[in-house]
C-alpha cells in the first residue's frame, strides 16, 4: 500500500501479509515497494516465524507478478496465485487493507506519521 507521506525513517509503503488459515495479519513498512524489498521482508519477518506458504496470493501489482517474484515463490516451494484484475474482494487481505487505510488516514490527518 502506498506511497504515503515519508516517515522520519524513510518509509512510505506498507506490505500487508495475512495467513489465510488463521487470519493472522501483519504489516511492515518499506522504503520502496520493490520485489526485492518485499521478498526479503516476507522471508525475514513473516516466513521466519510462520514457515513458508503453500500458496502465495497477491494482487496483480507489478512487483508481485515479476519474474523475480515468481522465482522467489518457486524457491519457497509455493504456488503463486493472483486475484482477478478489478476484483479486489477475491483477495482476503483487501478487507484488512481497508481497515488499515482507515486507521492510517486518521493518523495522517492528525499529523502522526513518525514510524
């Protein structure tokens, strides 16, 4: 998600990862939303604690359908699935994204974007 106003730590994007079985969701701030930053963050922060997924579901953003992402998904031993274009409800993360955006909007309106 993003870009948002840059934080004091140079972050302006948010990566949201959800375990669809447990519905556990985590959000990570990123300086840039590149495939490399996304895969490294998932491996370091999410998969290191919860294990590699069987399926990696994403929207059709260029960083999620790139050859580097497809290689990473293959390296993880997972299947890569994308949601239909223009149909965000098919992605279970989208509801959490809506809630997160609502909270961010409120925080940014109050000038609290220091993380």
